[in-house]
């Protein structure tokens, strides 16, 4: 019995915290009973079984800010010359500049 419990625990730990992009078919009834906010279930379990419906996961499998993911601010050109560099030097598509340099 202990061996079985250890195996199940390892399997659950291995999939914990993953956003799958889809919810368990029973999720709609669970959320009516407070599943999304019930601290009796770990965040990992809530993400795994009802992540999209609870707002913790996106349909593409990534986490939302509520699920612990990062939020991304709108892009703004940091340098007044950006438009010129794009038009005259193909700045965004050039491979001799790293993505990190392009995002500065």
C-alpha cells in the first residue's frame, strides 16, 4: 500500500502546476461549488483540472497573471530613432542584433 501511495504521489507531483489549456469535463459543476477559490485544493490542482475556467490558465496552456504567470506591458519604442532604423536598416529582422538588443 505504501508503494502505491508513493507512486501516486510522484505522478501527481510530476504534473502539478501545469496549465493544459483545457478543463476537466466536470469542471463546470465544480466551479459552481467554489472550486476555484477553495484553498483545500492546491493551486496546482486547480490549474490542472479547471485552469481556464478559473482564470489561472490561457487556452494555449500558458499561465495568466492570476495563475502566477507574468504580465506583459504594451510595447513602446524606447528610442526616437526606432521607426527610422526599421525603415532604413531592417532593424527588426536583422540577425546580427540579438532579441535582447531589439527590445531595449
